[in-house]
């Protein structure tokens, strides 16, 4: 185990989809970052139909709902429908500076086409 504030930088790339407790994992990342440290991530996430409402995305949302249970079984607990960006924002919101935060869609990466990325300075 590492002490509080041990790391200057932590990055996650397509790993938070598979952790057993997303909230706990993000809280641990926050605990491990020192003051002035940065957290960067890119993850596939749930389709956000409030921000991205097109016919294709409505279909993709339905596909995510159908395939999510199977995906978890065959891809080592990988969840297609996690709102990872929201969880990160909620946990870091009060004492961090979001340098970058995006959600975007890459059709050729089906079934993980909906992506979120960002950088936070603590």
C-alpha cells in the first residue's frame, strides 16, 4: 500500500470499466494523488443520450443494454454501461481543476464506441 499523496501522476486507460467497485477505485486514485498531482484517463462509457441524441446512438444505447451482461462474462468484468466520467467528476469536483474533459463517439470501436477522457489537477 502507498501512503496518501504518494504519486504525482496517475493514468487509467480502459481499466475502470472492469474494476469491481468503480467509486472505490476512483476514491483511491484521488487519495494517492499529491497536491498539484494530475489524473488522466480515457475509458469507454455509457452512451449519454441527453448530450448525444441521434438515431444511431439510440440504437447503440439499446445494443449496450443487451450486450452488457455478456460483455462482463467474456471480457473479465468489463461493463459497457458505466458512467465513468460522471463518477470521476462527482468524486473530484470540490477540490480539483478539470483541465480537460470530453465524451466522444468512435463508430469503428464497437461495442466500446462511446469514449470519455480527461485530465484533472488536484
